[in-house]
């Protein structure tokens, strides 16, 4: 195996692993887009990004290569919205929307796949860490803030001034 093939393999593997890690969080929370789905989203985005940088006809033409990569990124990020939209559910009775965090996780997973595919490792590592931080650490904080805000809005709650 030559070094270029190994590099491509590592890019695709990194994308798949971060997608699976984010998806595992969604699985634990019982959400529809889990480990396999987000692993595939990241892998697919990485494959498209790697492919766009390995088009032999464009290698001597930096402007054409740049436009191709820009188009690929725009296409993937816009198109992934359709998968994200599939996990958003609107509850007519309670006037609530569910699944927005999972839809955002799908979108950021695609972005991480692109980052891995383009070998922008600082973006990939920091973005992956921040995504997992938001999904794992920020969730209990968000729940506490939401409970506090609900008590402040509910005048029937006698203890709302105690917080």
C-alpha cells in the first residue's frame, strides 16, 4: 500500500470514527439518527471531499480545483439538510419541535467528514471535540436552565422566586 492510499484510508477512517462517536450519543438518547447513520454521513462527506481533491485533470489548475472543492462543500452541506430534516418532528398538539439537535448533529457530522476528507486536522479535531462536548456535557446544563426558565414562566409555581 502506498502512502497516498494510506493517507486516504486514514482520512476516511477518521471521518467514520467521529461520525460513529457522535451517533453513539444520539443512540444513547434514543434518537433516530444513530451510530451507523452518522458514521455513514461522515464517511460519505469525506469520500466526496477526498475525491474532489484527487481529480487528475484538475491538479495543474488551482482555480478549477478550488471551484470544484467549493462546489462540493456547498453541495454536501446543502444536501445533508434533507437527511437532517428527516429527523425533525413537529408535535401539533403541544406546538413543540423535536429532533433539532439530532438534525444539527447530522449537519456537523457532514462538516467533520469534509474536514477529514480535506485533511484539515486542526478543524477536524477541535470541531469533533466541541461537537461531543456540546452533545454530552452541555445537555445536563441545558436541562437545568430549561427547568429554571420554566419555573420562572409558571406563576402557579410557588417556589419560582427561590431560584
